[in-house]
């Protein structure tokens, strides 16, 4: 009953807050029994990246309309400015660790990940990235190493000891150790369109995933990010007990590191298209929660108060080519949560990145 009242409040609130453009406009389906947990990470997607996307587009992004929202503090165990390895580890394991550490606590102990938790609960599990699977974010959910650059050790631990059923990433890297996936029982799926129909028990796919970055935009053979994710969801959802999926839009971060606003924006829009496809899918059912967030901000993007769609490109600047300690946004679809219950220190309604693990685990083990 309490849940239904909260849902009603949320639906009414939504009437006032979600009213324009392509922004999410549905009322939130309340997942009474959560089967599927989906975590969508925009790497380097700070609040001003989203704001820039909204200004240039002339209307809010889809993800901005997701009913529940708060902010996330992203600091790591040894730095207010995190890297993607420590940030992914925090979200995947609930433990704060040092920058560069993947799936390990500060003492070097191997940590259980949300993927392991989901597998134990009888779920299928998936890890997707628009960059190589050896990247710090996908490996934070599957591999273990004190150095994010130890690609071979990461893939070895990810394939031998992890519980990931579906690995899908980008093909750019020359060294991705496909033989390790094959030796661990993964079946290589050559075409994106073949993922959903595959009868394999473990899937490994690397594709030219389409994002509108300068070097990629011209090639029509690239697979759209939203299609890659939806093909994967179709396969993952064939499991009776549901699934856990982490999908990362990796190159928003690269746009920030390059201080390249066009690159950042095109990646952001590709990410938003993917979020829209996933939330639309979740909306057709009542058993799925979707979290949309970032691991950290990249570039220290600043936007002048007077920026408009017409003058935006004269009204922004970057403060760094690295990451910043800016809090990132956190959007939550599918249920009603009390952010204050999760929030840390005395900053009400700002959650810690490790809380994301706690939250996902609570739904998986419910
Ligand atoms: Zn970065």
C-alpha cells in the first residue's frame, strides 16, 4: 500500500516535472518484485556535460526526465579526484579503493562484485562498453588487478573467476586476448544482430560500436550503441530469474580529456539514445530498475550563465584535461527510494558512489 501511495505521488510529481520534448514523460512503473537491475554509466558525464547537451539540443535530454534524481560524490580512497578504476570498483563492490586499483580493496584483497552477487541469485549477468573490454569500467565489474593497465591480468581474472555471462565491447584495441574468453567457454558472436537469438550460455562479442566521434561517424557498418545494448538485453532477459547489466558509454570521457566539445556531445547523445531505448523497454514491464549515472566528471566543463542554443560555443570552457571532483548526477527509474537513507556524512540527498552497490544489492537479494 505504501509503495502504491509513493508511486501515485511520483506520478503526480512527474506531471509537473516531465513535460517537454524527448525527455522521459511516462509515469514511473513501480517494480514490486525487481528481477532485472540495469546500471548505465556515462564515463566522464558530469552535470555540465548534461547541461551542455540540453542547451545545444534545445530541449532536455531523455535521461533528465527520469523521475528520481540525486547527486553522487565520487572521491576515491586516496584522492578527491577519482579515476575510472576506483570509481568502477566503488560502484561494483561497495568498497572505496585507490585510484588505478580494479576490483581490489586498498590492501589488495579481491572483492566480490555486484556481478558475483547477481550470479549467486540465479541471474544472467552482462558487461558492455563502447570501449575495449580491458577498460577500467568494464573490468571494475569483472576483473581484479592493482594496476588498471595490466590488461592481461584483468582479462584472465575476468574470464576465469568472474561470473559475467555476456561481455560486449569495442574492437579498437589490438590486444584484447580473445583466446582467454574462448578458453573460458565463451562463444564469440560475430554479428550484433545474432546476440539476442544465441543459444550459447556465455557470450563474447566485440563490435565497431557506433558513436558519432570524428573518427567513427562516417562508417555505416558501425553498430549503434542502443542496438548493441537492446540485443544484449533481449538475450539476458531470457533467463527466468532476470539479469544484471552494466553498460558504459565510455567516450564522453575521451571528449572531455581532449577538451573536444563536439566529440563529447556526440557521445553524450548516443548514450542518451541508449538510455531511452532501455527505459522504454523497462516501461513495458514491472520488474526492472534502471540506474543512470557517471563515474566522475572529465574536463572541468564550465558553462556561462548566459549560454543559449545560439551562442553556446562561445560560452563554455574547460578547466582541465583530466578528471574533476564534481559530484555527478544519479537518475533512478523503476521504484521509489529514500536517498536520505543512503546519503553519507551530513550531506542529505548526496549519495556516495559505494551506495550504488548497496542499492543494487538490496534489489538483487530482495
Ligand atoms: Zn578519464
